[in-house]
């Protein structure tokens, strides 16, 4: 008997729950499935790799007892053509239990896969599989099933006869196959042999699903069947052999059979390959399809979560506008008045809403839009008609660029069209309010729709069109409303009131769930709720490790609204206020008073908790149109962060004064971004001291630096001598240490702060902080990851500043740690050679 260990952490489930009949009906053999929570797929026992799929989404292993095990990561993942998958082993390699086989970028793959549920099945006969405990969360490496031989004549690859009867049986081709005439006509038959040559129309070739169907179709037949591609014959009764043959789209293949029902066998296989496998017969789609054939509607995840509720079709209609105006002067004045009112209304927004309103303001003020509208008005059109046509022209120009991200911005244009026209025509821009808990269905959601949805407390949102980075999607994620976009126009025909499951984590809408699906969704919702509720209950308590060591858990903030939200989630302060939010998406820089008011409001929301305000960090990936930057070929290495501020001491001084005036002394700390040495710190401190003197502030104000450059990490000792605290900006530190642009998707998987080189830099910075008794924190993205906490704490970090939503879970994770363990794992991590090794250490913890 061989024990199988979970190849990754996740939710284990029986095969019956896999939303794919090929697996659920055990055509790929008996087994179980895991909905993965981590992206390293490990060997479940010692084994030999039979084949890694060319598209790296599956691996087949041969175990010591002859059993052949398939690990198929996600469903329909073959269509991703390898994107998001990295093979860690090669065909024929011997692997040890726990050895990584594949690495999967779960976020990237989940966006396009039908599901991430990963079936693990025994594909050959003669083995019994006993699963130990399913329907619960499993850790990677946990024992999960046992495989034993049930008969001595275990089937080996290529021997597919009925193992019980032992004898070939004669049968006709399965009834369910509808044979194409051309297939029947093309089969060459010679006494007991038959053959046919064809091209493979299947978009993804003969991957796991077609292979399983071919093997199933041949079961009642007796002939030996081979499929030959590129000169190599593969046994058509063996899934492993078929997968190993790597038969691709448009390959020319020969199907040959020998036996009493050779013709039927060739016909069955050819018909399946022709169209019987229900596969796509054209190029793989990377954009979502609507109905996937299993009753679920596939979209794209815009905001995570799971909701069960009644459909509410929500279709705000376009207001009719008069074409002809009442004279040029009157219409131009009307348009200007409507635009002014909207600009004024935008001032009331906060947080993500304020940023989006800022972007809208820029559109409302766009000189080209205004000029286009004025040209139409000059030709006698009404202001509303002119505004609508100007927007339509602009949208067409954006569409013509073909740039998907830009195209998503058309929703913003439509939104300002709607709002300006409502004002011009005096029509009510307010919208019907959906019932509480409803799943709102709409063609495309506009940001101005959003306020209604949050107030109504809808359960979820599903749009026919739109994209995941549209502003409405950002608002949904901030509000915690599950949202799926681009689910296709078919959703607009769903009946109002029908009960559906919106699974935004898997980007699907189940329009007619059966009782089992509703039960499974309810179980998942209650598991999530239990976990979140337990974390929320203790979120307001101080964070102490199991051995009593105090670790501060702070929040990264970018608005007054976020500050209030973070306090409800248990933040103990703000470890990074990104002040850029005040400077982006607007026409001129905020003056000292405006800044002061916002900093004061944030400090007030934090109710006395510490507030670390970072000075302006623009440049690089955050350009600001109204502040003149010389053209830079490589802005990430250019005049960004503190370099920009020191080049504009007037702006830095104004910001210092605004902070000093707005934030009470007991809460106030200031932090400088992108520092490389103590010289920059000294210059900035001199400007700060002048600002203090001008305001008559005598008490010192803590001034810290971010460790975001390898230079700063190496010189942390000298920086810590002069700075009051150090905080690791792991996002930039990682990009500069690994020479990997944090915004470039091609190197996205490299940009991992747990790379040992980055950890050595953090350790070096910790030494510097320790040598001068300075407080040492982390405010980059890695601080939000509970998995990384043991290493960071073991290296000497005493403060983690995370995104607000991560705080309750982070506190819960830190409470389970003790310092001796953290130090041990940090020391081990510093001996690792790759990120993978470091992550492996954390998984075995
Ligand atoms: C960082 O670089 O880790 C950081 C916190 O700064 P930002 O992400 O704002 O560049
Ligand atoms: Mg940074």
C-alpha cells in the first residue's frame, strides 16, 4: 500500500464534486480533488514522472506499485497553453515525496480557468484507492489517500482489455457516437484491420479530456488501436500513452486498429476526435466564453467572493435628448454649468471613490471633449446632443487603439455622459434600488451606479461586458462585493428573481443550481464566515505572539475612508500613508492647506494611533502630469521618491508643514521613500527642521527612511544612526534587488520578496536597525502575507504594515508564532538558494 500525501494545501473534496463529468464520472479513474490554496504542486509520494504535459498543466506519475497517477491542475487549463505554469521536473525523472513538480501562478490561471479544482486520479486499473478524509482543508504533505493493488494482473500502460473477463469482446461502436459520413467512408478496412488518416481539429489537441473519452469509447470494443502522430504510435486505450504522445491541434494522425471490430474502433476514435469530445475546434479562447456546456456561465473575476441570491436585472436606460439647441451661447453656458456642478459634486467623495471622481473630473475638463461638443453646438445642436456625440467620438477613438485597458476606460466616459445629460435635461439620474442580497445583472457597470449598490447591500454583481480593471471593479473589491465581469450577453436574459450562485473566486455564474450545488455553496460560505468571524473577533486585541512578544500590526493607507475602515479591522496605527493619492488624477498640486486638512482627518480617524506619513513618492510608475519631469528612458531608475522631493524643496517643505500642522505630535512620524544614503536623509532633515522652526515646533518629530534600494539596505547601519526608524519597502527593494520590473507581467513571477537575496538585504537592514536600537518594520506587500510573517519576525521585524483587509488574518497568524521558531526559520531561509526553497520551508512549517 502506498500513502498519497496532499500535493498542495487546499480544500479536499470527492471526485463527484468536480464540475467536469470526465472526472466526476471517473472516466479518468478513481481519486479525489483539491481546490488549491497554494501554487506549488508537489509529489504525493516517491514516484517516476511519466509525462509532464506540454502545456504544463498536468503531470502523470508512476508509483512504486505500478499505479499511474494523474494530477490535473484546474479544469480546462490546457487552453492556457502553459501560461502561468512552470514545470519543475522532466519526463522520466525520479521524484521524492514533497518534491515540487509544477509551479502555478494561481491568480493568473484562476482568471481564465474554468475552475482551479485539481483532480488527482489513478488512471490504470487493478488498484484500489481509499481516501482518508475529504471535504475539509488539508495542508500540503498531509496524508490524504492510500493506493493498493487489488489483483496481481495490474494493468500496465497499453493493456486496456477488460481485466475481469480477460478476453477480447466483440461489440459495435458505442451508440452515443454520431458517425460522420466522411469518417465511415474514409476508414480503410482489410479483414481484421482498419485505418484512417485525419487532421486533429481539436483546439487543444488530445489532452486529458479527449483522451479519457477515447479510452472510454474503446472499452466495449476488442481491437487493439493505436494513434500515430509524428511517426510515434500511442496506444489509444491508455490515457497515459495518449497524453504522452502530445497530439496537437492540426497534427496529422493515423488511427489504426487490429481485431474483430477494427472498423468500429477506428470510427469511434475518429468521430470523437472530429467532434465528439465537445472540445473547442478552433484556437483556444483567452477571453471568457459564456455558457461552458456544463450549465455554468464563465466570466472574469473582478472582485472575489461567493454569493447566492436572486437575479435582479438592472438596466438604466439612456435618456432621449433633443438634437437641436436654443442658440449657441445658451447651450454652451448650459454645458459649462452642468460640468461645473459635477466637478463640485466630486469633491464630496473619499477613498477609492475620490480617486475615481478625480479621474472623472479630468474627463469632464478634457479640452478635446469640450472642443468637440462646442463644435457641434456651433452647428446648432443642443448641449446634451453635442456632449453625447463628443463622448461617442472619443469612445470610438479609444476603441480603435485596440488597447484592452484603455477600452475599459470607456465606461468612465459613458458615466460622465450619463451624469452631464441628466443635469442638462433635468431628468432624474437616480437609479432603481435593487433588493438586499440580490445578484445584480447589468450590461456594464458604471462607477456612478455604484453608490446605489453599496447602499442597497447587494450580494453580488455580474456584468455582460466590461473588464476586471474597470473602475467599477475596483469599487466592488473595496466594498467586498463579489463581482464577475464579461460573462457575455446571455446573462441579460436570465429571469428576475431566479436563484443563482455567483462564484467570483472561480469567475462563474450558476444560473440554475441544483440542491447539491446550493448546499456546497452554503457550506463554503459558512466555512469562510466562520474563519473570518473568528479572526474578526480578536482583530481589535493587541497582537502578541504565542510567547508574549509584541508585534505591531499597522495598515497601509491612502485615504481618510481607508483609515476609518482599517480601524474597524483592528489596525494599531498606519505604517505607510501613501500621500501620492492626493496628487494623482488632478490638474494642479494640492496646496499646503488642502494637504493639512486631509492629514488631520486621517489622524482623527486613527484616534491617537501612530501615523507614519510618507513624503511624496511620485515618478517611476506614478507620474503626475502637472509636475514637469524631463523625459526619462528608465523612470524606475530616475528622479522618483526623495530624489524628486529634493529637486523640488518648495514642495517638500510645504508637505512637511502640512504634516506638522495636521497630525498631532503624539501620532506624527514622517518617512522618506527611495533613499539611498544618509546624505539624502540629512538634506531632508534640514528642510524638516526649517519647517518645524517656522511653525515654532520644538519637540523632535521622528523621521524614518524606507529601505527600498539595495544601497539603503547595505548602508542601513549609517542610515539607522541618523534616522529614527527603518521600514522595508519590499515592493521596490525586490524589484531593484532582482532587476525585475514590478509592473512587467513577463517577470511578475520573479518579483517575490521571499527571494533569498532580498531576505539577506532585510537581514542586513535589521542588523543596522538593531545596532542603533531603532524600530524596524515592513510596509511593502510582503507584510500582508501571513505566510511570510515568521521569516520577517525572525529577522527582527517588530511592525508589519498591511493592506487593511489583511489585518485580521495577519494578527491571527502572528498569534500562533513563537520567537524561537521564527528565528530558526529565518536562519534557515538565509541558507536557501532560491525563492522556491524559501517557500518550501514555510510550507513544511
Ligand atoms: C514598497 O516599495 O514596498 C512600498 C511600500 O512603496 P510603494 O509600493 O508605494 O512603492
Ligand atoms: Mg516603494
